[in-house]
C-alpha cells in the first residue's frame, strides 16, 4: 500500500518494490552493460505479452483510458456539486489548455 490508498492494479498483484531495490537493479544492469533494465521481476513478462499481442494491449489501454475518463467525470461532478459552477469552468479552462499544449 502507498500512503492511505488501497492497492489497485498490478501493484496489488505483483507488489511494489522499494527505491533501494530499483537502485540495486539499475546498478547491476549498468555493471552488466544491459540496454534494457527492468527492476521489477514481472515486467519482462508484461513486455512479452504486450509484444506478442499488440492489439490486445492497445485494447487494454483504451479500457484503462475510458475508466480514467469515467472516474474524472465522477470526481468533476462531485467537485462541481461542492464548489459550484466555478469548478466546472476552471476545469474546462485547464483541460482546454492542456489539450492545446499537447497538440490534441
């Protein structure tokens, strides 16, 4: 668990490694002159599944994006109810500004 947040996603299944473990993996990888350093032991498997079925991976990304958008709409509606129209207008300006700078 990180802070007070319940573990979700792969962190709850595969576990979170400490900064010290990441540092040790990086140092070992540099010493071995490896191009790709994967500190968490299961990440190589994730990469293999991703490259083996790229369409499935893209579908999962779309599903994740949709769930994030859904959550953002829920949070936005809650904040609008609490803070009123000002929150909605501020959010629209922020979202609009981020879209114009990201090239979307």
